[in-house]
């Protein structure tokens, strides 16, 4: 099992429309990735390690797949349309990391 984490840096003055992201973007991502997508979690940053500090990321999304290959096969044909939607909800470029799940 792998997780594709999409992290949106919490930059001063940056735009992030969480309502659009949840209701439009993630809905589209689930539809186009189909059964290859085994699960999705969206988290909103509320703070950093020090009390009163801001979160490093405004929003984090975790997408689960059986393997890197199943992710690539599902995402590849839709990569352009998924990425073209980013400016509709975010003014910052996301950071993407693929991780192998060791404990869940």
C-alpha cells in the first residue's frame, strides 16, 4: 500500500478555497481515479508545534493506492485535467510525496 500526500504550503497571502477543494476537486479526483483509489483523507492545518504558531501546510490530502504502478496507471491519463484545476482553489503549488505505508 502507498500513500500519495499532497501538501499545500501555508504561505502568507496565499489563497486556498477549502469548500471548492472538498466539493469539486476531490469529487473529481475520486471519479477519475476510480477503483484504483482505495481511500482519501483531507486535513486542514490548525497550528504548528509551538503553541500559537501557524501550520506549515494549510491543507494536506492523503490518497491511498495498492502500489505506485496502480497510482501511475490511474493518475497518468487524468494528470493534466487534475493539475489544471489547482488554480481554481489554490494560489500555491502543492508539494507531492509518495510513501510506502509501513503501519496503519
